[in-house]
C-alpha cells in the first residue's frame, strides 16, 4: 500500500461555512492512497480502494472495489451466496457480464454500462457470478451506509440498463455518465436517500477540464482508473490512486496529455456509530450479533 499525505488543514482546522470567503470554494486533495491488491468472494482478484488498512471508510462510504482482468482465473469463482444487512451496494459494470440472483427469487444480468443499486436493508442473501470464462471483466462495487432509521427497511433493487444511464457532454472533451446526483440540468437515474450521493464516471480527452458542483459538507473523493488528472489546485492523481478531498462547493479535474477516466463520488456523512463485521454494518455490536443470529436462523 502506498500513501501520500498532502499538508492540508485537518477537518477540525477547516473554516466553517460562515468563514468561507467565496461561495464556490474549490476542493483540494488532502490525502492520496494507491489501491491495494485484494481477494474476495471465491478468490476474485481485485483492487481495494476504500475498506482496507489506512482507509477503512469515508462516511457514508464503507468500501470501494475495482475489478479488472482479462484472465478468467482471476474472477471465474465469482461471489457465491453471501448475506448483507444495513447498507447499500452499488455495482457498476464497464466490461463483461455478471449474473445476479438472491433468496427472494430475483435474477438479473449486469452487462457493460449497467448499474445495480441494491438496498440490503434488513437482510438478503445474494450471489454475483461472472457469465464468461475469459475476456475482460471490469467494474466497481461501492458500499454506501444506511442511517439507523433505514437499516431494517425492506430490501430492494434498482437495476438500470446501460441505455438508461444519462451521458452528458459537460464541456469540450468531457463526457460524464450520471449515475447519481446531477450534472447541469441532467439528473442521475438512481433514486437516492439520506446520503444524497453523487456518483459520476468522467471521461476526459487530453487537456480537458471539468468542474462539478458538490454540496459543502459532503465527503468526496476522486478515483482515477485510466490516465492521470490534476485535481483542484493541481495535485495530480495517477491510475489506481484515490484523492480524499477537502470541504468546498466544487470539484475541478483536468486531464494531462493522455485520455483519462475517473470517478467523482460524494455523499452526505451520517455521523453515526458504525459497527461492522463482514457483510453486516449496523450501529452497535448487539445489532451485529443479532444480524448473525438472524442469518443463521434463516430469517433473511
């Protein structure tokens, strides 16, 4: 794991909204981490971006995994039946095919450009299995925490076909897929809740520049998965690097001399206690024990 710490003010040192001299303060990179190799499911090789030593979470985000391989041996085992309770999973496919199924009888196929926003709520058991034995499989899975009041809600899915995800020509040389949040007048296709997330897939031509407004107070990060990009005042993120951002009301990214792809993700922090054990995320250890008991008793 590689960590680069930028000499920025801590959260406690940052000015309050009333102290800010301008209404559209641009965010800067405070900390930078390189995604670390990991394995999950039945031996699927991936890069863990959030949810690992040094960066266990970024309220309300609990985990971000990137999977990308052309070798079927890296992913063929998939993610067989496993439970979740207390949070949401967001699967975004860039290449390849993944079959979903669960203990409620739901089935679905994720293909390139598909998004699945699953609210696990009070509990579900599901699987995600590749529908290919070789060739490129690429995408991301993000975990988003749920507030205490919603942790025991009924499970639900938002399965979004590629054609339904809006793409915006946001500036010269800039294409943005709007998964959640808003770019200009274009609203993302996902219905979101208390965390009010922004989830954008940004494609930049060489030298292109893009500025995205984000609410002050939301936690935000940029993850570069192809090329490199300067963020805010010029700190450069390279492929497989995540930049955790300062507070502010806008995020500006600019590509260097090569085409660049990156994620801009932000959300309202919940500020609640987090009790976490494997696939269960609750507010207390007692709730975690209850989740395990419910799962073992077949109550999911």
